[in-house]
């Protein structure tokens, strides 16, 4: 048997260790006097921008006035404009899907064998979210990311409950972000616009190749009495292969939203 020199073996082992380690950003110092708000925003935005695609599966649950339920789902997402979610009921039964892009949304409900479609830029997806959100913002919600107002300066910047708090106000729209200094993730988010409000919480962060993302996301709409919770049991960031193919039964009814 040929022996391997000790020095060579040490070099190989060290190389393998370094190859398996991803660079980690230093934890932000929880001090508003040392860390300006722009630095917090930059750290959060940099992490979110690195996540361009993802696939995952888990459970989604919802609650509303007189209704509630849960379903298993598989998800494929590509920023900035593609999302496909397939829903499954008990025993793996196909319950439908939602496809969302910049130009259209298509939702199939197998229970009533109906396809709903329309233009998301015209508020056609307000059945899900009571705000005029862009496709990019909806996709961000499924990654647990919440975009800061572009170029805005926070009206309030402080430390609150071991988090950085950044609050922005513009006319009748107020948005507040709570950022974890250790993960640079938004763990809480609130928005009030024209008398309507949304509250979001994220938890169970995962890390892959230096990128971080929460595996549990909850959206609450107090004025509507509704809540949506996404719980990922499997998640892959930036997978190399994606598929957005879907099929609609020929017998399905078609309903399109009006402009």
C-alpha cells in the first residue's frame, strides 16, 4: 500500500474543510449609534437579492370569518416574476394550484372545477391580499422578505425587543420593520394603508451557502379577520432546475377578472 505524506494529507483535509465552509457575515452590533439605518437595510437587501430561485414544500393554513383549513403544498419560485404553488388535500389528493407571473395569475380550484385568471397589476389577486401589491412583493412574501421603501429615510430608527426597528411613513401608508441583528432577517413587519393593516412574523431561519431564509411565515389581516401561515418542511435555495408547467382540465369552468 502506498502511504500518503502527512503534509499532503493535511493540505487535502484543510482544503476540504475550507471548501465546505461558506463565508458568514458578521453579526450586526445592536446599537443605533454605531450602525446607521442604511447599513441595516443594505444587509437585509443583500441577503434577499442573493436568493433568486427556490423550491420547497410544507403546509399552508388559513383562517377567516366562518372558515379555516390547511393543505400541503409544493412551491417553485423564480424572482422577479414567477410563482407556482400546487396544493394537496388529505391522502395526497390534488386540490388545485396557483400560478403567478408579472402579466397574469391563474388559479385552479379542483373542488368547484373552476379556473380563475386575470391581470395581477389590476388588483385581480386582491382575493388573497387586501393591498395593491406588485408581483415582486407577493414573491417576496413567500420568501419571508419585505422590501424597504426605495430611497426612503426611516421616520423612526431605534432598538426594540432586541431588534432594529425601522419605521417609514408616507401619506396614509406606514410600514415598520423589525430586523434581527444576528440573521439580518425581518422577523416582524407591519403595514397600515388607508385604514387597512397587515402584520407579518417570520421564524425558524435556515442557512444555505451563506443565504438565510425563514421557514415559517405568518401573515395576518386584522381588519379582515384573516390569517395565512406558511410552514416549510423542505426548502432548497437557488436550485438549478425549475419547472412552471401546469395543466387545466378541459371540463373546468373559466372565470376571468374584469379590468
